[in-house]
C-alpha cells in the first residue's frame, strides 16, 4: 500500500489517486501535488476597511447603516458582530446578528473590533 497525502482541505487520510490527481471522498476536494503546494501559499486573505486581516471567530463593527433586503429594518452603524465566519464569494463574511438573524456581509463595510 502506498503512502498518499492527506487532504489539504479537510486533512482526511482516506484519499485516493485518480490518474495524476488526488481525490478526497469526505469533502470531494480534488488536487494535484503541484496545486497543493501552490494553494497553501495563495490562500485568500480577507481584510476589513482599515486593512486589518480578519479571521474566523473575530468580532467586527459595522461602519455604516446597511439595508436588509426584504425587511424594513436594517443594520445600524456601530453594531457589533461576534464570531464571524469567512467564506468565498461576493459577500465574504457569514454571521448572525442579534434581532435580525443570519446574514452575509462584505468585509468593506466592517472594521475589526
């Protein structure tokens, strides 16, 4: 039995080889040895309005009033949001705001608290 690398995304040991690619059955991630080395260096960094690097679990403050689609209320300036999650996409922060619920925000409208 050969020694295959663990999945770079979920660190699963149950990877298998498919041609010149490696596959992870747990998170369905596919990579090559070359892309594994490149992806660890080029992970996307999310920054707030002041240029501070944001991480999962950080607390941020909203810097301007934000309208909420489908609601008459909005998110007021100065609202503190705890325990953010960083995601890929147009809106790169997932969070839960008291009184409003689950939301996706852009990092350009928050500052690290």
